[in-house]
């Protein structure tokens, strides 16, 4: 279990970078942020009278972290769509389109997780990797195996990461070696949800996870929708990822007006629903998603790697739909949200080249917000995490653009905004010195240890 956070008070002095609903990027230099019991208790400009500020909040001077010049603090990254069980396939098997790719590569590797030893080893590796890359909150797909999914929850909890974790449901159009019977699938999901609730994890929540409309019958999806609503649970699934997928869903559910309408009829669309991809959503479908306050996970690496298509994120923004970023490993080959940020810009630039000068693509500020506050909104957690507002939990990353091994070169005339932009386009895990989740320092040094970060 994570170490207790009670009575832990500390402060950080330096430069803070975050987003608000109104501004994609806010830079606060010469500020001090205070943390108590894992939550932000103040963020304000400081002067020579720092000691008085600390005394007002019962923070000892030796519990202050001073960031060095050019270092800065950002909110932790939020990965809104990641298949932890596909991690063994990262960086390989990208020669097929979605539906054939699932049967050739994905289902066989996911079936291996019935072996708890394999599951433990693999899940431990992927959790370690994504935390190292700055993901403080993740929305995980596991597999159809209940015990292995519970093992994933244990590993995430022990690592101290914030997460929603789903046991996958599949009862049709799936291989015999990786498929459930409808009643069994639902009963195992009830067992999974109850077990996660009973374990009383601090930061790990269960998530209802019908893989997608092709692999789940309507009866199963309706039962899952009811379970999600009765327990106020998150829901995650896929939608409109490829044209072939959309055509198949239309054939399977001819009584539904659209792919989105399938989930609407099943009662799966809520403000806690994460819809991965959404590339081929119609205007009417986006209106339904907006009405239900569901969010979209944009997975640009995956969309390009298995040639699914290009999501018009700006169009979603115009329709007032929350959009976060997802790595979607192993359709996406990188477990880093920083890769997702860059690939999202490349995707948007491609759309701009197709549509002409009237289309304004995403910039580094847009994707920074998507990776932090935007992802929190998609997960219906923006009242808890996503930026440095007082009262929110302290999920954050200490960034050093000049860290050992960094590929970023910083010049004397570079402004703080220049350095942030360079980090977005060039940074990697070497630039992430510390990872905080709910005030707990997941690196080796205690978060309350006084230090000048080097």
C-alpha cells in the first residue's frame, strides 16, 4: 500500500506551468506552492518574506524544495486510453489494419494474462515505464481475466499511480480462446467491481469496459450500462476508429441510427465515459456525445501506426467535447504522453495542409492542456487533478530541460515559453526529475526531504 500522507506538509519554490479552462498555458515564475495531506493549499508569488508565508501554513523551512534556474513544475500527464495488456507488443506487429491486427497480434497476447505470473511481470513493467514517462493518471484496459485485472490494480496501487482500471468484456465476434459467455462476462464484472471497492484503494477505481460494439452483444452492453450507472463508475470503450469497424457495427446493429446510438441505447454514455478514437463520428453523433458529456481520447500514434485515420480535434473542441490524449499501446508504439502530444500536432498539421489556410491546427499549448487538464476533464476528474488550483490533489512533474543526457539545448536568450515549447517537442523521460501523485513523491527521495534539485 502507498505510504500514508497524513501531516505531510512541504512547499516548492520556482516556476509553475499549467492550464486553465480559459488559457491553454499559464506560466507563473517566482511562485511558491504549498502541499498538505496531498492537496494544494496555496500557490502565490513570493518575495523575500518567504519564511512568513511558510509559517502561515505550518510548513517548516527544511521542507521546501527549491527548483533551479530553468527547471519548472507541470501537472502530471493523464493517459486517457492505454491497453496495459498489450505492452509486450509495443513497437512490433504494425503491418495490419485494426480488425485483422486484433486477431493476429492482440487477442493472442491478451490471452496470455490468464497466467498470473506473466500478468504480474508484464503489468509491473508497463506501470514502471509509464510512471517514468510522467503519467500520473491512467485509464487502463486489462483483459477478460478477472484475477489478472485485480493483479493490475494491486500493482498500480503499490506503485502509487492514480488510475481507473477495466476488466474487458467480450462475448461475440471473438476467437474461442479469448471469449466469454454473456452471463459469465457480466457476473465476472460484478465480482471485479465489488472486489476493487472492497479493497479500498486510495487512488485506483474500477471501470466498466466493453471492448467495443463488435465484440459485445446488446444485452451485455445494457447490463454493463446499468451497472455503471448504479455504482457511478467510469466507462471506457472504442468508437469509430476505422471505416471497416463502422461498417461492421452498422451491420450488427441495423436498428441503431449510428455507432454512437448503439452505446446510447445501451446506456453507456455518461459524463464518466471515455470514447477512444472517434475519428469518423458524424455531426449528429458528436451532438449526442456532447449532450451526455462524454469525452474522447485522441490516440494519434495509434491512428497513424495502424492507418486508422485522422481525428479533427479542433472540430471536437468547436462542438464543446472534452478531448484528452491516449497512448493506446500497442496500436500506438510509445507509452509516452509526450509522444502523443507531438503526434497530435503532426496530425493536426496534416489536416491543415489538406483543408488550407482557413484551418488553424493545434499548437504546443493546446496539446499541453490536452495532456493535463483536458485528460482530467475526459476522466471527470478535473475537480481533483489537472492543474495547480488550490484544493486539488498535487499530481506534478519536476522538469529539467538541462538534465543529464537531455537532447534539449537551452540558450541564454530563450524565454521560459521557449523552453516549455522545446520540452514539448524534444523532451523525454530524462527531463522528468520527479513524479508526484497526491503529494507522494514516487521517486526515491522523500517529497519532504529538503533539497536543491540537481
